[in-house]
C-alpha cells in the first residue's frame, strides 16, 4: 500500500483541520485525542497534532485494518 500523505502546508494541525480532512465532526477528533490514541499537545484549550504524527497514525490504522 502507498503511504498516505496529508496535503497540508502546516506542520501542526488543529482539530478543525483534521476533522475537515477526515470528513468527521470535531467531537470525533477530540474524542480520539482525549483517548491518547493520536499523539497531540494541548495549548490552553486548543489541541495541536504534528502533521507527521497524524500521517503515521493514519497509516498504522490503515495497515492494522487490512
């Protein structure tokens, strides 16, 4: 399988960025972040995810479901 690359110029993604890319609600993304399954940092009330971590998480999930 080809490696999934997220076509965004940002190094850090917001909940809204990830929700738009995955076509899910921000509540779904926040739930995944709170569970600790997707590495993230929290700045005040805002979550941020490194794009490289998001790509790695996507690819691991895809490979585990295959």
